[in-house]
C-alpha cells in the first residue's frame, strides 16, 4: 500500500492522482469473506429491481402514478447498487484499492445525490398514498401527469441543489497528509478525514444538510402515515381497512427501512471504523435489495404479473 504525502505549501499539487480505499478499516485481513454477502446483495439488488422495471414497463395496466414512482425508485436502487458495490467487490476480490481522484469525486456525488433523490421520492410516494386513502374520489384530479412531473422535478432539483456544493468542497480541499481513505467507497466524511484544509465550513454544511434533508422528510412521511392510519381505523368494514392497509403497507415498509438505516448510519458515525463503514454501505444498498421483495410480497398486481410472466416462461420451456 502506498501513501502520498504532499507539501501543504505547494498550491500546484494539492490533489493526489489517485486515492487508496482500504475497505473496512481494522479488519482488512478478514474482509475478503464479506464478499459473499455483498455479492448476494449485488445480484439480488440488480435482478430484483431490473425485474420490477421490466414488469412495470411492459404491463400497460401498471402505467399508473403509484407504479411509476416504484419504477423510478427501482432505477435509483440499481444506480446505487452499481455505484457503491462494484468498487467494493473489486476491493474484496482483487485487492483493487486504487481509484482516481476524478472517479472518486464522481462516485461520491452519485451516491449522495441518488440517496437524496430516493429520500425525496419516498416523500412523494407517501403523499400519493395519503391522497389515495384519505381523498380517493379526488385522487385522479390531484395526482395528474402535471403533478407527477412537478413532484419528480422537485425531488431531483432539491437534492441536486443541496448536494452540489459537496464535490466543490472536495475539489477545493488540499490532501497533504495521505491519499488513503478508510472506507470502501468515496464518501464526503471520509474525504474530510484526510483533508488538511480549514474544514469547519464543510463539516457545518454536512450537519446542516442532515437536518434540512432528513428531518423534514421524516416529519412529512410520519405525518402522512399518521393521517392515513387515522382514516383506516375509522373505516366501517374490515374489508375496507384491509384493502387500504395493503395499499400502503409496502410503501411504509420501504420508507421505514430507509429511515431506520439512515438513523443507524448517523448514530454509528463515531463507532469503531469498520462498523461505521459497514453501516454507511448497508444504508445505501440494503433498501435497494429489499425494495423489490417488499413490493412483490405486498402489492398484489405486481405479484400477479410476475407470476404470469414466470408461468409463461415455464410453459415455453416445457413445450420445447
């Protein structure tokens, strides 16, 4: 492993040409075994979300707002799995720990942006379910194509605007101590730990980001589902309550998984290095791997379409 030390006074060479990602600091001699579960997560995340994309795209009966949001979330999950786990598996399998400075900055922004976009999308989906349960008669007039376009635009612009300063901060840092990053992918906090510039502003901005992005999202989602639950409990028939609950349970499970892992990742910021890195990775990839199963188990129409496609393939194979 090579270390690069740079003179802080040399303003012409503040950036190393490449960084070295250690993987899981403190357990480097044992981390190779982690490639098995992470490879399973990688395959499950890619396969599950790809099937979700294909089913929703090919089945015209699923071309509705709720399924369109699921389609976008599946696409985001594929990007996150590829961005976070491809390099991690290369580290675990081939000891390919080097990453160029430019690639590192791009990876950092992609992971942070698509995580932020996913969080914003979950808020939109919670509002969609609120309208579907609490104002079902007005749902077609509220959740229109125009509404979807505006909501998705906001879900993109919000994290883009808030997270765009991060790569600018990272490029502006001087890395005069070392080029070794104690992480398995490029993350803003990991870059801050090896930078030697005045970092107060960037650290303050990151803490502010957590408050501005995470807290309002959790509050809006919590409010939506509290209102949904109050309406469901007031429904007169058991069948109506079950139908409304089944409509929202999948979305609530996805949202709960995302925010629970977000909180765990934040709480473990000051834990043992390998636990902090593990929590950071799992926060990105576990929701991506679980979401397709949650939707397949809880949304009857997706489950039926998958069964239909699977059965047709089996029949074709048997005919041959």
